[in-house]
């Protein structure tokens, strides 16, 4: 077993009394004041997530875009400087190696890929294997800090710390500049919570982590800014219907089954394009749907989904009691015949079948 790793902020979490858990090989805060409280803080005000466990790769050179185009499903040629894109890495069978963000630092020349913590090595090896044209690749995950300050008031709370125009930053764009006196900070708006806000990438050097963390909490002290753990990150993303790798998408699920057809562009060549084109033409056998519980009970990962006759028609991938909606919600794969809105489905909870209804995603209107 590899030793559990700390982020540059682990000492801050412990000092604040966070409940710590191992996650993707890192010692991470799951909650501070409680998941519901932290969730509502982000939805209504602003909260700070340490997401420094995520992976970052820099791809450089005249063939950097060509490599990205071949390994990702979305069309990165559409990106201009300062724009980011959600995408995925399809595997040879049409499953998903990982989902990721592609940041265009310099069009056609320099890109940053942001990948899931549990997949850093797997993704690096996969992309390296396809790097047949000598693209310069740097894994900067170890030295990169990442804080996500999410919520409707996040940008205005942080604005005094930088000249970058945070308040008017458009979704899926980014800018580089000085933040809290630290140079070369990349600030983006690609949030995973659906509540607005920004993400801050910076190098772990010259005391930058403490400097930036302290400045953020000083700026937010009178405005109710709170630290937030992975528990609320999960409930927030689930309310938006955002996929979590390892739960809702993995090596065996295709982007089309997962409702990610919008990031699967058949206008270019990429891994497993032919498989996915055939799948699209033939129609998918299963589909990821959102559902809310009609009966009382909370759906959990891997619970069976059944029809009224008690036949297994799928499985739950994510489920929780939604703090915003005050009802139990979930995502799961079901046979396509049961994927239409308002379809009745049943979640097998122990020896009971609890009724649920397929609903539109995101759960929050």
C-alpha cells in the first residue's frame, strides 16, 4: 500500500477540526461543520474546497493540439487562449479512461489538462502511449495547489485580492495574474458545484499555500466564508447531475450512455470513434438517468434498480438526501426502455422495493 499523502493544506484542515478521510491516496477533509451546513453555505454564500489532490499535466509543442484531439472526445481545436473545455479520454472499447478539463494556455502550442486524482498515473500513461510525435509533457501535479472557492458570493469576496476581473469571468474561461501578492496564479470559472465561483491554481513554493489560504479567509472573515469538505462537494455536484468518475462513469461506461454525447464530437478522429459512432447509430442499450425517490429511503451506489415486476433493469451509481431539495435523489443506469421522464422505477433497498421516478437533470432547476 502506498503511503497516504497530504496536500499543502492538510495542516490547515486539521487545525480547523476537519473530519479527515483517505481519498484517492490523499488525506482529505470530508467535513468541518457538517455536510448540510457546508452545502448550504456554498449554495447561498461561498465556501473553500482544497482540491489540490487533482492532477495537472502541461502539453507543449506544435503537435500538442494534435495529441489532445486524438485522445479526447471533445473538439479542442475550438479552444482559444483563456478558454477551457470539459472532455473525456475514451478507451479502445469506447469506455472512459477519465473525464478531464482542457485549458488552452496558448492556442495550438500549450495546454493544461486537469485530471482526477485517482487516475493521475493511468491518464499519464495513456496519453504518453499516444504521444507518437514528441509532444513535450510535464506532470506538474505534485507541485500544483488548487483551491476551489464556490458559491454566488465567491467572486465578490475574492475580488479585492486580485486585479483579475473575477466578478465578470465567464463560465469555462480563465486568466492568469497576481493573486494575494502571489504571481503567476491561474484563476478559472469551471466549477463543479453549479453555484458559481472560481478555482485558483498556483505553485507550491515560497510559502504561497499559506499566504493564499490566509488571505482568502481574511477577505471572507466578515462575510461568512467557510472551509468545505468532500462530503458537500459530492452532494453539490449530484444536485447538478455532474458525473463522478468511479461512480457514474468508468472504463466500462461510454460517454453516450452517460449523457455525454455533447462532448463527443464525430467531426474529428479520436480513440474508439468508430465504436461510439456505431453505438449512436444503433441506439444505446442503457442510459444514465436522474431519479427522485417517491417512497422514503436513500438510494446508494450499486443498489439494484428494478421494474414493477421485480426484474433488474439497472443500478444506482450515486445517491443522497439532497440538502437543497429536502428529498432523496440519485443517478443510475437503466435499460433505455425505462429512461423516459416520469418512468416509474424501483430501488432495491435491503429486502424492499422503493418506488422512484425518472426526472430531468440537473435536479436543481
